[in-house]
């Protein structure tokens, strides 16, 4: 009877030890899973941060590009104004410049001027397509040195006076 | 798991700059028309002129400026797109421009390594 009780107690002790061991094993595996999950989450957070940083960089670049294009557009409007002013310039006595009238009075002179202007117009088209500016164009600061057809794109250092 | 593969860069260059032909303007008035036509005949050019009034001439020049401005805008946009989507620093990183030293580029005699 006593030995049977001993066996039962020993059995309970062994079962308890086994249960404890299994519980510890379970906790260990749970811990490993949690560690792995945590690593994955940390990786995901880092990835998200990289994405956000890239997006911020992209937005800044887009803003710069828009600013640049806007500035360029303003210059182009300037060239259109130059063309408009050329034909509608009002002189000191309040008369509007009339190229037709000038041509009637001085056809030869206007023809020579037009020949020169046509060369300048052709050069303007080259610059518009991306042709690099020459040293002369870059250094032009006087009215006599500039390309009168498109000073805003041909002569970046010229300040109208 | 899927892996994103980046598309090969298009990397197009701008077309070469077109150089326009030089045209010559003739100013013709009531007073000089005979002289102008005589000059044309003398130069063996057909005595005909495709003409514009002074007002249409002004419009033509304005149209020219508008066209030119549009080209500038389009080229600028194209360059901006290229710089945004195909920055030069990235394009250079992926190319096969590695230079070889003499020893790396030494020809290999495959017959000598045969068993």
C-alpha cells in the first residue's frame, strides 16, 4: 500500500516535471516567434521610413523643377513682350512705331535690318532646341552685342536698360 | 515572394539641333517695285514675290516667337522628366563601363588547360 502511494507520488512528480519542461519549451518557441516577428516589424518600419524619406526627396525635387520651369516661362513671356514692344513702341512725340511706314520711307535700310534679324531669329531657334550658348552670347551686356530677337534666352547676362 | 525588376532606362538623347536656312527679305513699296523686279530679273530669279502686309508681317514674327517659346518649354519639360526619372548618377551606376587591366584582359589558351 505504501509502495503504491510512493509510485503514485513519483508518477505525479515525473508528470509534473515533464509538464514543466514542455511548458518551458513552449515558452521558448513562443519567444522565438515573437523575436522573429519583432525583427520583421522593425524591418518594415525601416522600409516605411526609407519610403517616406524618398517621397519627401521626390516632392522637393518636383517643387524645384516646377520653380525652374516657371522661371523659364517668365523669361519666354519676356521675349514675347520684346516682340510686341518692337512693333508698338511709342516714341518721344507719342507716335506708335509703324514698321510699315518705316519700310515705305527707307526700304533698303529695313531690308538690311531684316536680313540681320533673320540670322538672329535662326540662332534663336537653335538655342531653343538646346544649342549651347557661345562665349559672345554669354558675355553680351550691351544692346549692340545682344541677339535682339530673343535676349532672354540668348544673353543671360544682359540687363535691359 | 515577388521581386521588383527595374525597367531598362530609355536614356534617349535630344535630337541634333536643326540649323535653319537663311532667308532673304525683300521690302517692296510703290516707289521701288520696278527696281526690285529688275534686280530679280538680273539675278535670274523668277519675278514673283510672296508678300505680306506690314500687319501680317508683325503677326508672322509673333507666331515665330510663340513657336520658339513652345520649343523651349517642351525641351525644358523633357529634360526635367529625364532628370527626375533617369538621373545621371543612377544611369552611370548601372552601366558596364568598367575598364580592364592588361592582365585581366589577357587571352586565355583553352587548349593548354585541357585534361
